[in-house]
């Protein structure tokens, strides 16, 4: 049976009370609506602010990107100018020392190839490639009477020749260019030896910067393969034997063991570089006299 009590009780609410309840609910709803509208307005305001901030940020990002690209362009131009300086300095040093252009290019190639084999990345290996040509630039500071002397040097003259890494380092010092700083490091240390018996500072082991160790190995290989006033050109096999087993002037302990091990594995690459890069046509030396002492 249907319960009619509720119906009877609703019917019992007086009309005035009902109206009051309705009015109260209506005003409550109006308040909610007002709150909601305010909330919506605030959110829309926030959203507009966010959009405007976003647009500003995008504009800043575009400006920054443009500034960064302009800076990059300037840096590239500056590095190009430095590289140009390097070429000119290298040319200047060749007036003093008949070190050939081919020798200089080969030393760059040996150093980069070996650098890649021992794990340097392409950029670092390329930096060494670009900086290596200046390894003997300090020879411009050595008097002609010593540089161009025929026959053996005496002790005092050798002492002067052994200053060329210091002259080179001084010549290249103080530049903000990474290229010239690397070149300075290499010029200063390319006659240091792993066992501490090199010059000018007698540095030992890893105290010698890697660039110096790489160039020293390539420079030694190339010097052995090349004719000098005091020695004939040696074959690749004889050169490897000397570097890996030693003779009266060159010993395996002079080289960074990791580099010498890498050289043992890829020495044929050195031979290929030596054969591929022959003397440039501008080499003044026709009879092998006056070639540089490394
Ligand atoms: Fe050299
Ligand atoms: Fe040198």
C-alpha cells in the first residue's frame, strides 16, 4: 500500500515558507553564479597573462637565438682570423727553418689520426690537427748563424736551439683563442719525453699535455723518415723498429705508452700519410742541406 504521509506533510508546508525557501535558494544560486563568474573572470585574466608571458618568452627566445647566432658567426670569423694568423706564423717560421710544408702537414695528420685512435672526439682531434703546424714556430727566435749552420752544432748552440719551445710558447701566449692556446701548449711541450728526459722543462708522464705527446710522436716518426744533413731517410720498417725497440737517440720510454701501443697497431696509417703527402713544390731545398733539426 502506498505511503501518503510525505505527500500529506508537503502539502502541509505553508505557501509563505515555500516561497521563503525558494527565494533563499535563488539568492544562494545567484551568489554561486556571481562567485563562478568572478572565478571565470579571474581565470580568463590569468590565461590572458599566461598567453602574454608566453608570447614575451617566445620573443626573448627569438632574440636570444638571433644574438647567439650572431655571436657564433663572430666567433667563427674570429677563429678563422686566428687560423689565418697561424698559417702566417707558420710561414714566417719556415723562412728561418727549412722545415717543409709537407712535414708540417704530415705532423698534423699523424697527430689527428693517433688522437682519434686513442679516443679523442672529432672536435678535439681537429683542434690538435689545426694547432700542430705551429709546433716549431719558436725557431724564429733562434739566430740564423745557428739555424743555418752546416755541420754539427756545439753545446752552446744546442742550448740555444733547445729554447725554441719557450720562444714559441711566448709568441703564442695570452690569446683568448682555444686554437692558439692549444698551439702554445703544443709548441711548449713537443720536445718533452714521457720519461722526463726531454726539454725545455723535463716534464714527465701526464704532466705533458696530450697535444704535446701526440705531436712529439708524429714529429719523431717524420724526422726519422726524412733525410737530414746528419742522417739518411729511413724506411717505414726501420723507423718503427727504432721507435718500438729504441736506438742510441730514440727510446720507447720517450713516448706515452698508450700512444706507442696505438702506434704499434696502426703504424701503416703513418706510412700511408708519409707516402701521400710529399714535398710541396715550394720547398726551397734541392739538395737536402739546411733541413730543420727537430
Ligand atoms: Fe717538426
Ligand atoms: Fe721542435
